[in-house]
C-alpha cells in the first residue's frame, strides 16, 4: 500500500513538473493529441472499481477514478472540438 502511495505521489510531482515545462501555446494541441490515450485511464479505473482488492475503500477510490477519467476525456474532446471549430471558415462563431 505504501509503495502504491509512493508511486501516486511521484506521478503527481512528475506530471506537474512536465506540464510546467510546456509552453502555453502547446497545451491545447497536446491535450487533443493525448486524449485518445487518456481513454486507457478509464479502462484502468473500471478495473480498479470492479475489483474488491481494497475492500470498500478500493471500490470508492476506483469509482472516483472512473469519474475523474471520464471528465478528463470528455473535456478533452470538447476542447478539441472547439479548437477545430476555430479553423472552420464556413461558419461565423463570434456570435
């Protein structure tokens, strides 16, 4: 359990450091490009929620992981769609 907590904290710190190094102009294209890969996190979260290895706490954390991963993927698709609409010259999107 302590090893898993260590890996989690290490992933948080590494992720923050990597994102901080990305120029702001690249955040949206990188999010769009990695959105399909983020779908894999939903599969992992479903597996975590479906196994009762951690008991009730494991099921609750797995369910929270499914919710967070789903919000991440849906948000990524919405951002990608909005970004692609900016390049669509057929419609006026400025209201």
